[in-house]
C-alpha cells in the first residue's frame, strides 16, 4: 500500500488568535486524511457500515515541530504502518511547501461491531494493512495509565456540538475540553509540543464529564476526562508544553 497524499491550505477557521493552526485543527486534519485513505483501501466508513462495523480512534501520538500559519500551504502524507492483529497503525508527516517537517504523528485504530462493540480482529488482514517501508515518522502511541481522581471535580454535560457521526463524544472534543481547562492565561503563554492520547470509553449524550490534571514534570501534564455516572476514565492524555513564541 502506497502513501496517501493531500495538499492543503490553512484556513481562517483552522487558526487561533495568533493566526496559527490550532492543535485541534491539526488533529482534525489527520483524522480526515485517515478516513480518506481508508476509503481508497475499501475499508472506509460506508464499507464498514454495510458490515455492521465502524472505525474508532484508540490512541494518537504526535510531535509538533512548528505550527503552520494562516494561508500556509501544507503537504500531508499518511500511510499504513501495519497491524498487530488488533490495532491498525497509521503514520503521518505534515510539511510546508518548502518541505520542512511541521508535524509527525502515529495513531492506532480499532474496528468495532456496531451492536456488541466487540473488537473485529485484523489477524487475517495483515496483507491489507502492511507496514509501509518508510514507516519511521515517530514511535507508536503507548498505553498511558490514568491518575487517581481528586475528590472534588467539576462536571459539565456532553453538548450536541460535541457528538460525531457515530453519536459518540467526538475525538477532538476531548482535547478541546482539556485545553480549555488550562485557561486563557496559560494558553497564551504555552503551546503543546507533544501530545499523546488514549481513548478508553465512549462518551455519549447525557454524560456529565470532568477534566482532571496532574503535573508530572515542569512541562509535562497528565489529564483525564472522567464520567460522573460510573467514575470511569473516558480518556487519558499526556501533554508536553513549551513557551509560545
């Protein structure tokens, strides 16, 4: 399986108040490219739905070398990075039109049954999801252990705008909730340099969700999104911050 490539431009709706693409927008761009390549491979949304299956993003890891600015031209390359029989791995590299690498990423995806939510094993489909010969964008995302929950947490409901086509809490909305929890003053001073996400359970309409935060080092934090009804961790996220330039 060859690379899948898209040429993009940073639109105004991708940007933050500094005129740079937000990390949420970049996350969305990567996910859309994954969907598009899956369609080319005949493993896209429609093909899976006809067999009562659907893709879910399980883990994501990426390193941002430099945030592109409004109107910048981007070249996105993505490819299959193989399967271990359960996860389908995918890597990405985003460059500007001068071929400077802006972002490197790796993701791990699962296919689930729509009714039982059991994992569809990919052991018999290794030839469909080969490891591309240039699979060296960055390491695969790792398992992150959630931290203990504080006694007092502030919960808020899942909103209509946060639901995706599968009626689940949207993958990028998890990130946006975490970022908003840091507050404007912090986000004016710092930007994510490295992000790693594990999705553990599916949030849905009616859920009340809180964000927790633990500082691991001077510039690294661990965040969890916790559901009130069962105290379950829906997502755990590790962010390495750097001063905003």
